[in-house]
C-alpha cells in the first residue's frame, strides 16, 4: 500500500489565519464599546451642564433672597402702623429683587404677597436661644423671611379665576431623560443684630461750662444767663438772705447808728435816719478823703487824685462819734446781704468764699472773678453769681450735691441725648443691652462702672440724671473710662451681640492711669478695644474737645467720629447731640440668620 507523503505544516500561515480572526472580533467589540462610551460621556456632559446651570441659578436666587430680605428689614419700625410697614417692606424687597439675575431671567420677579413673611423673634436668656412666631399676630415685626421660588405658581385674577404659571427653570438636556424643568426654592431670614453698648461719658467739671459766665464770649451772655436762670428754676428759685436772682450792689447797715451804705465800687450812697456831719471815704490807693455832709442822704466818690479810685471803706460822722463800714470785711458784706444768720447750704464753700469770689482779684487768685467782671457783675451779689460760683468753684457732688438736679449745660443736653437713645431702643424692643462708664474717678481705676450691661434702660436713665458735671472729679481721664467700658464688654457681652462703645468728651485728656501720656493711654485702649472686637463711636462736643484724638480712636476700631463744634448756642448743641444719638440708636446692624 502506497502512503501519501505528508505535506509539511505551515505554522506561519496558521498563525496568520488565527490572528486575522481574533482581530476582527476585537474590532467589533471596540466599536460597540466606543459607541457606548460616547453615549455615556454625552449623557454625563448633558447632566453636568444642567446640574451646573441649576447650581448657578440656585446661587443667584439665594443672592436675590438675601438682598431682598435685608432691604425689607430696614423698613421695620414698631412705632408705625404695621400694615404700612409690611407694604413698605414688600416694596423694598421687590425693588431689590428685580435688579438680580436668576438663570435665564435677567430680572427676578418676587411674588411679595406670598413669598415675603413677617414675624417676631424673642430671646430666651435661660436657653440662649431665640424663638420665632410668624404671621399677623407676631407684631410689632422684628424679623422677615423671603422665599425666592421658581416653581409652578397658582395665581388668582380679580374675578377669582385661577391660572397657573410655570416658573420652573428650563433644562438643556433634561428632556432626553424626561425632565424638562427643575423646580427651585431658597429662603433667607434677617433681623437686626442685638448690640451690647457701653456708654463712656465725660462727667468732668468742664461739662457745665456753658452755664458759666466764662462762656459769654462763645455762646453769648443771654444764653448763659438763661441757662443759669433755668438752674435757679430747677432749685425752686431758692433764695438766701436778701439775694435776688439778678446781682446788685450790697447795702450794709450800720450796727451802732441808723444808716445804710450802698457800695458801688468807686461810689458810695449813704442813707441816714439822722443828719450826718461828715463822710470819709477810704480808697484802694491808700488815701482817704473827707466830705462835709450836713444831710441825711447823699452820694460820694473821690475827687482830684482820688477820682475813680475804688472805695474800700466809708466812715460816717455824727459830731465826734462815727461808725465805719468796711467793704472788704467779709462779715460786713455778709451782714449787708442778710446772710449773717443763714447757714451756708452745702458741705464745701462758705459765704465768705462767695463774697471774695464776687469781689476779689489778687495775685494769689489771678482772674478769680474775671468771668463775673466780664459779665458786668463784679462786686455785685445775687443768686446768678452764687450759682456761677457753685458751677465754677464747687461743682463736685461732694461739694454741692444738689447740682445733679439742675440743667447744667452742656451736660443736660448730653443727658437728654442719651435719653433719646434709651427711648428709641425701648420703643423698637431691640434687645440691646447698655452699660455706663463715667470718668474721671478720684481713685484707681480712675473711672467708675455706674452700671453693667443691662436692658433696664430706666435704671440707666436715673443714674445718668443723678450725675452732675464734675460729679466725682474735675479731670478728664479718657483712657480710664475706655478701659472700664472695655473690661465690661469682654466679661459680659453676649456671644452673638455686636460690641459697641460710645465715647464722648468735651475736652482734652489730662489724666492717665499708666506711664503713657493721657492721650497715648486713650490710644492704647483703642487698640485693646479693637483686639477685643469692640467698635468705638466717638463724639466730640464743643471747641475744647480734642477732635484729632477722638478721630484716631474711632479709626483704630473701625468706628465713626461725630463732631459737635463749639461757638454755638445751647439749643444748637442740644439739637446736634440729639441728632447724633438718634443716628447711633438707629444704626442697628442687620444679620442673616437661621430660624432652625
């Protein structure tokens, strides 16, 4: 049997045939995989575009809600009709909303009747949380919520027919998977942030200067005298001896003989029950001059070299007998004023000191009575000059304690202005707390914390009105007042409250509690306040205030400086101070909150 030869196997050819078969199958798989991948990539791209558009629109709508609610809150006022407040707030929210873009809308139309809500928040100090009430019963309103929506909205026309408006956000690729629009809604709630406010007030002695005759060149003599007369009215028009309100010359009666001598500086009037034989005048230049009288009354003054000379004594002769009245004897003048049997009414001072204040001028007391002299009252005595003596020489509460009752200026204008702050915060129920630091204090720490932070505004009002210019001390230690206020805020301010200090002065820092200068001490305290998150609003009152220092203090803490300049009437001071404290009261910070 013949066998067939076996053809040698071509492994290369077999390999190529096998390779060609596998490659074809791979190519088919890759094409299918690529198509699937492209579809998925396209789907993810479409999804990403829509999601990004939704995210962008939501962020824009949140801006709408935030801006609208902050604008609406500014219209809240508990002292006005709440329906009018609601209308104004809704209009404010609408006006702001239309200025914003929201996705495919260039202007967002806010449905204010349905999407602007009003309510009231109440702080519970026991839980340190706020509770919220919404609706018409939550008056007066102090919180607003704005809902910005892109949803299907049902609207009613005037005839009561309803219609729907689709305000949802249209999608680019959503229809591919059956979603043509996306509903969106965001909310924002806003209210006024509560404040913890420390009043740091200057109660130095200069805070009564506008009620002193020294100020007649700046505010006018009529204004000063009106102020002093008001003080007299506040004291129930009290009088001592035979003092009238308006100063007049003193008439001193004789003790041995029946005559009266009225001293008018360089002139003396004498009225006698009996005929006088002679009258002798003694002068400040050391001379004396004798005049024949032979009368029961007359007026005498120096002649020749004594012309115009100040009379110091008068001697009245009856034959060889005589009696002398010494106008530089305090006891004689006090007797002439009817004060010899009247106790001086206050702890510091005396009738003798008052007499010398109105009469004397010496090298040991330079310009001691210059203000009285400039006003035309030198060597005249009255309740006006007595009150001026208290204001200038005995202003402290330990010296003349009744002065807190009277309308000293400008401190009375300050008290009234602080009342404006109290009244406003009480009326708006702002939940602001206020404390009071007064400077200067005669001992360490050179300022006194009259009251810690409290919502009892009436107690603060009482404290403020029971303090007088120079209540504790004459001087101006601004830094000490700031330090006392700052320490109270650091210790007792609420965590979520804005920390604010209102610093007022009418003068220059002239006392310090550290090795630094008085001004630098105040600036150092400003830096410490800034570090503690305390904003300082400064108020400079009058021409004597260091406006540059007060501006620097405000600037270092991000605060504001108000200047009430000098050279004005008391009424102008009062009006401007009230305006300043009204501004401070109304400048309440807004805050976006969560009611959860």
